[in-house]
């Protein structure tokens, strides 16, 4: 899905599509053995050209827009949140209907033109074809406008590859999440838009020989109780759940983040309840300021303590995810 928007063409409005079809057809003229043959050949070519333009354009849109195969996956959830999957599928279905009707109308009109020897009937068939073709395209005008809007929204979706094993970082603001993502990433993390978060999400990449993993920070989403979020934010969290292979939850025992340990522990339990089945690695940050006697991994972005150890452990866990996926992937998907 990453970079997917670049393959989606600009979607023409119904008026633009018909104008394109008629303009192309009007330029066509064929020579025949006499005036009737000339008119018949020209009409056949114009009907074919205009019908083909409409049909191939609509089929091209259908093929270029991404398929939403599984609802319980990251991008379908995200698309449902931002665009609306039911409306999206309905729009593509409407284009498929119009493309099918166009092909039938074109073939029927061509047969009728070939059968007649009356110039007036040929003209009548052509006008009837244009009228009905325009009617079909007009019936999907709202669907075309919807899909152009959807194309623009696809462009703003984060460029995360859901096929790449991904670690998601959680915890209250100011506990050291962004420092961790920056340290672990092989290059400067990118800030990508994410629905209904003002700051967007931070995406870092971890290089491991020939492999590449992702680490994601989600300011505004996984930094407060689930109950405190509105329905749209809850759905955004749900989408994240399908992306998360491993969760890193950061606690700040020094409480210099502005949240006491009681609230931080409650958030951790909240995350556990809503990310059931996702392995969660709990670490304590700012160990240069304060250390507890708990048996957890500790890190400090100031001194660098524990950072390499955490990175090594995280990479090993993400390798395991990759191996498990390879075992679960059917052979036909690999080929």
C-alpha cells in the first residue's frame, strides 16, 4: 500500500468522461465505396471509439483502485475510517455496472447499424447510442466524484507496509517514545499523516542485514485510556491493532513526564486489554534519573544505557515474526 496513491489515475467527472469520448469520436471519418457505406463505416467507428473510451476508462479505474480483501486488516480498517468501505465498494460496483452496460449497448448498436441500409436509421441509432451512453455515465456521476475524493484521501494515508513486521511504541507523552524511535531507526524517522491525530504518526525503519522492519510511534492515540477516546479514535486504534506485531510500552518511573505511576500502570492494563494477543515489552525509561527494583528492561536516552540491548531484543523478536509469517504463507502467495 505504501506509495499506492501514485498508481491511481485522476478520476474524470461524468461530464469530462463524456466530453473525452465524444471529442475523440467526432474526429473519426471513414471512406466507403459510396455515401451510404461512408456513413455506415464512420458511424461504426465512432460508436466503437466512444464506447471503448468509456468502458476502458471505467475498467481502468476499477483495476487501479486497491482491493479491500480482508476487513480484519490494517488498511481496510483505515480506509473504512477515512473513506468508508461500504460506499467505496458501492462506487466501484457502480463503475463496473456502467462499463458492462456500455459494452452491451455498443455491441447492440453496432449490430443494428450493420443490418440497416437507411441513412436516417443509421443516424437515429448513433443518436440513441450517444443518449443512452450519456445516461449510463450520468448515473454514476456521484460515484466518480466520490472516487476522485477517495483518491486524494488515499494519498494522505501513512506509507506503512503492513507486510513488514512492525513494532508499535505506546505510553504517555514525554516518557521517551520519540527518542527511542529515533535511536533505533537507521535513518531519521518520517512523520506521516494518520486520521484524527494532530501530530501524525512517526515511522522509523530498522535495517537488519537484508531485512527491513518498522517501528511506529502514535502520538495522540496510545497515550490515554481507551474510554477517553471518541468513536473515531477508537476505530483508529483498532486499525493500529492489526498492524502491531510487537508493542513496546514505556513507563517513566521518575514521573517527570507529568503522569504518576498509578496512571501509567492503568494505561498499560488498558492497552493490554485492547491489544489482546499482541506481545507487549514493558520497559522503564529515564533510568539515569530514577531506577526501580522491578525486573524490567531499562533505558536512558541521555546516557544510552539499555538502548542497544533493547534494539537487539526487538530485532530478534521481529525476525521471529518474519519466520512465523513465512511458515503461514501459502506457497501460491510466495510464487
